[in-house]
């Protein structure tokens, strides 16, 4: 059962006194929220499971201890991996000019997590209520200090690089070299490497590694076995995958989903 207090920005006309609206919803694994946008900023957060937020610029992975900031009017769609408990804040753009104007993944420390949950319990933050104004102030302070998290997969814009991107998305375990993959794209290895660096900010090898971890997190959240996920991610052995996972996330895959956000 979903709980949507006072509607969602973009669907129910907001009233002048509303500063923040909230949404609490439970989703089954495999659910997909179709492309849409909001007139208000959105902080997407999951207390359980993993969400992948897509925009035309790329994808952001949202495990339970992270969130994604989606600015007003940015089209996005969301894929659900594992059973997800979504807790979302919609923030009126006029409340602060310092809020981010681009999508970004962010770590959600314990204090911000509790503030999100408290706001969701209230439902709507009203500028006429002093306690709500103070709560919003603390939330904005927290948003101003958090750091951009690593799990962002930008997508290239050039059609040749996009063809390569589709090949790797279709089979992340594909172990062909860039020179081999380039044959079906209409561009040389050197051109593709330059395009990926210029348009995603990553080398192709780093981009492919990021994609593999994105897919691995989604599969693990959905209940897949670590050994199968390791092979699907293109690793020769479970130990090699676990070692690489630990370098990126600081813990093993098994502990990652058992560890509370405050412990990571």
C-alpha cells in the first residue's frame, strides 16, 4: 500500500504554503517507473533494496545508504531491484537557490536518513509551521554538505559511442577488447576512447567496469548468487570479483547488503 501525502508535485497543484512534499511507497523487484518529470526537485532514497535512476545523461544507482538528487523538470525513469522501500522528498525550487541544478548520486549519512524519514512521517512541510521550517533548514544544511557518490554511469552522446555502449549493456560479461568491439561501431579504437573520455569523463575501460558494478549491485539486490553475478560481470573467479568489489565499496558483497548505512 502506498502513502502519498497531499499528492505529488506535477499532478496536484501545490499550495503556496507547501515547501516539501513526500512520498512513501513499496515496490516489488523488477518494477519500472516510466519516464516522467516533476516541477519540484526530488530526492530519491530507498531504505531497502536498490533503485537505478535513469536520465538522458546516464544512470545513477541508489542502494539503501545512497540517494539521487533529480532537479526540477528533468525527465527520469526508475528500475527496481530487490524489494524497495522508497522514501522521497519533493522540494519546491524556490526554497533555496543553493540546491544542485544537476543530477547527482549522494551518500545519505544517518542524520539525513532520519530527517528524510521524519519528513515522510509528517507528510508535507508547511512554511507556516515553525517546526517544519526548522526541519527544512536542517535538511537543506545537510544537502549542502554531502558529497557526490561514485555510482554514476554517464552515457555518451556520439552515435558511434552509443553503439558501443549498447553492445556492452546487452552483455556486460563480454570480454572482447575495445579494438574488437570497435569493428561494429563505425569508429576506430582510438576514436572511441577519445569519445568516451570526452563525453563521460571516463576511459572506456573504467566506464565498462562501472557498468559491471552497476549491474552487479542490481542483481545482488534482486537475490542473485554472488558466483553467478561475478561471472556475469566478466570476472574469471569469485575471489577476483569479491576483491574488486571490496576495493570499490570497502566491504564484501555479502556484507554490503547486511551492513547498516552508518557502518559503511
